C-alpha cells in the first residue's frame, strides 16, 4: 500500500555540489547546493538551483558564470560549512584554507583541493519560486591528475563524492558498484 | 595539478529515476533518466531531461504530466531495462510484470513496486540541445507504507536508491552515513 506524504521533494539520492563565484569586489565565494544535476549532454550542461537570499545569487547574475565543484568525502566538513555560512559575512576560502583558482575560461574560481571542477557559462536563468535555477554550459571539466583513469574518465571510487539524503539531512558515501548500466536490464 | 578533460558533464553522483507517462492510446510507459534532480523547494519541483528521440518526449508534451519513481536496488534490472528499450516497440510494463497505477492527481501512472513515487504536473519545458528539460511540480509524494519513518520522512537506508556513475556507467548503492548536514561544518 502507498501512503501519501504531501507535496514534497522526496527524491533520492541528491548530490553535494559546491558552487563558486566571484562577488562584486572580485572576492571568491563558495556555497553548497544539493538541488541540481546534469540537464543536457550536448551542449554539456548542468543545472543548479539556489535561493535569491544567498550571496551567490547576485554574483551569478552579474558574472554569468560559476564553477561546479565535487567535494570528496575528505572535505565533508568544508562542504558542509560552505552551506552553513553566508559569504556576505565570512570569507569562506580564508576560513577553510582551501585554494580558489581563477578559471581561464569563465569569470569564476574553482577549488583546487576538490577532485572535479566544471567551469560553466550561464545560458539560462529560471525563477521557479523559492529557488532560481541556473543552467551552466560546461566549457571544461578538470580533474586531479592524481586520479586514476579508466578509458577517458576518472573512477567514482577515487573521487569519493558525497550523497545528501533530503529530509534526514544525512551525508552518505557512495557504496559498491552492483551492476553495469545498459547491460543488466537485458536479463529481464 | 589539474588535468583538462574537455567540455563534458563529469558530475558525481547522478540519480536513477524512472519517468512514467501515458502515451496517446493511454498505454503506460516508463523510461530511465539520470539527468535530473530537485530544482525548487517551494513549490516543490523536480527537473528531468530527456532526448526528443524518446517515446516519452511526446507523451510529456501531450499530457503535461509525469511521475518520477525511485527504484530500489531490488529493481535494478527493471530500472536498467526501462532505459534500454523504447516504449514504441515494447510494452515495458507487460515485459517486466511491474504494476502501473493511475494517479488520481495527474494524467500519468506510477510504479506500485517502487518505494517512492512523485506525481508531477509539468510547469516548464526548456529545449537545451540534445536534451529537453521538463520541470514538474510535485503534487504529491507517495511512499510504501512498509517503509519505516523517522519524524515525517522515510529512511534512505530502507529506500535503497541507486546511483549512476556517468562515463563508467556503473550502478552503485548508497553507502553509509558519515555525517549530519548543517552540523559537521561547524567544526571547521
């Protein structure tokens, strides 16, 4: 039997992304966002949603650019901190000691210590309600060169990204691989 | 050091959603999508992207509705199959034996056997490129009443959702909880 839970975003899993921008004075800022994901393969695009009340919001509108940074589980404290505090009040890079690197492609910094960084040019802004959705075209994806690759991509087991469980607000790690996509379904 | 990987959606993790619709003849159909996520808390909205070439695409435009269904790892074969085959050619519900339940709220079916089902009314369609993004407002979220709840939400440990790793195309399970969000960041 099904139980109605009301109009809520009970979606599992959600990611943990850190969105970086420069503010009006050119200071780097970072905020955590779990509302987002890939939205197009060609051109390669990602979508992230955030509230107008955030300091990052006006930076996104002004710079038309951001980076999407995937924290590894080693940086769980920093990733959570970026979502706890406003860049209006604190210099989050100075507080955490993480390193902002100026992108050559877009007017935004990325986080050197995080294993995956996407440099994105904003191509669409949609006011939905409490959240505004920003779609960024990925101009380049950068990874740590210490990550082992298989074919032409890094291994999720080495990236060690975080998962956010809405409502319970728990951070989880990625568990073991149990099957190969576009393959196991042939057994049905 | 960073290594440039080119303009690609190297995003970790991505979810595994099964999107259900009715076609022109009222037949239920299901397809798998990993490009998507939550995009607004109020109104509660989810975004999913799919290619125009899919059978689901025209159903979404015609019905202005879909359900987003979260498969548990027990249904990994069915979830993968829904992404392998077109509803133009096969009745995927008949093939898998899964049960389509007509939503009372939107003109779309949901999957009885999956633990979480969101009934969504489409409020925005954006042609991006290869993929089109559909934003659905969640009118109701339903869960299996066998799921234990904590407070007013189900536990991700019981839902057992899947994670998709882009590029390697592996399905992973959700691993253990390692911290509480909006808390551990206070330790930085």
